C-alpha cells in the first residue's frame, strides 16, 4: 500500500467513511483514526498498530453537546471542565452508551471522550458526521509522532493517507480524567495540569487503578528502540563516551511547555542516531513537568548512574 501525505480533508473523510483507517493531526500528537461506531474499522486500528485489545481508544467528538450522545450519567463537573478547556488536550472518561462498540473501550463500561482543538481535525469531524476513534499513530508502545513526516516513518505502507496538519502545538497526549467513580481521578497527566483542574472543580486524585480504562496506563509506553535511561545527574562527556551514549538535553528547549512540544521529536531523532544508549534527566516535577516526567519514566528501560568509572543500571524494566 502506498501512503500519501495530504492536506485534503475530503479524501480522508471519504476514507474513514468507507471503513478504512487514516492518520489525523491533533494538537497533542498525530492519531490513527477510524469511525468509532464501526467495529470492523476500529479493529483495523488495533491490527495496524499491533495494539493489544485490552487497551481502550479515545473517541473524538466535535462539541460538548455530544457527551450525552455517547456517554451517560455525566456529572456537571465534566461540563464545567469542558467549558474551560475544550476544545483542547483533555479527555473525559465517563460511563458509555451501547452505541459505542465494546472494541473501542476494550470491553469496559466507560469511554474516553475528547474534543480536539486542531482546526483540520475539527473540519474532518464535521465532514464525517461521526465520532473518530484515534490512539496515537505509532506502533504500540513506541514514540508518538508529532508531524506528518514522523507518522510516515511509523506507518508507511500500512495506511493510505496521513492528513498533514503541521507540527503538533502541544506535543504530548491529552490529560485523561475519569468520572467513573465518585471522586474524579487523573489517569494520565498532560498539558492540562492537576492544578488547572482543581481550580475549576475542586479536589481530584491520581492513580492507575486496577483496570486499564484509558490509554497511557501501561508500564512501558512512548519508548524508543534504543534503551533510554533516566539519570539523576547530567553525566560527564567521558562517561557518556564510555557507554556509547548520548544525553538528551531537554533544558535547551526552555520552558516546560516548549519541552513538551519537542519531547517526542527529540527522542525520535536520538533513536535514529549512531549512539547505542540515550540518557535523560527529568525536569522539575510540577505543572506540565509531571506529564513530561511520566512520559520519560514509561519510555525508559531503567535508571543509570556512573560509579567508580563504571555505569550502574538500576530499576531495570524488562520490556
């Protein structure tokens, strides 16, 4: 199959309407989209990405009035947050209606609903007239793409079209907050921070819980092919050379928001380099930095330090 990068929303809308998949731009990362109401089309998402069937997919809609169309028993707090942050990088997990196929939600009784901010994706949703299920447009567990070109590297020959919306302005996946239980729970950190949310609706909690009801909850995710190790300190040049390693300098991007924009692209660039190991240091663990550090932790193979002239690897993850 020949994969074409296009700016024509009509050809992508026709592709999705025919039951096929196509890649779409969002303000967070590029997604692999399909008609969320077409079970066979959604299966193609899982097959194309090699995504395990236990991992739910977020459903994208065009306006908050559609929450009641696909979800039920929706708390007022969802609408309060949507009024403030939607369209935008926030996903609401609520009880689902039967119109959403179980394949979308991995058999869960809840569904993640999001109103994307990207103008091309919004135009596409209007043209399609149906909700679009779309996880990140990468092979499962690998680095999320934030440009059409990066998406092509991931899925070339596996899909027909990539809708080119330029570089994603947020750069990391949406914040996911669940309203399945009485107390709202952040399942995945993103650009909309816990502080942002609590300013609007009061106390929320964080945690993975016992069931995977949202993407981004698996131990390993966003990972390069080469091992990525987290270091508490910036290693010296000779220490890096000893390991054929390269340091991913995130501080050079300045603000945490700008680090988020470039995080996955920088990781992908180093993954394609001649170095054998990538080393990174976490950012300050506040605000959007919490989301950045979560991505680094899930992408990493463990932690590394340099003691007595030798690299020491700890907390190794077998992935």
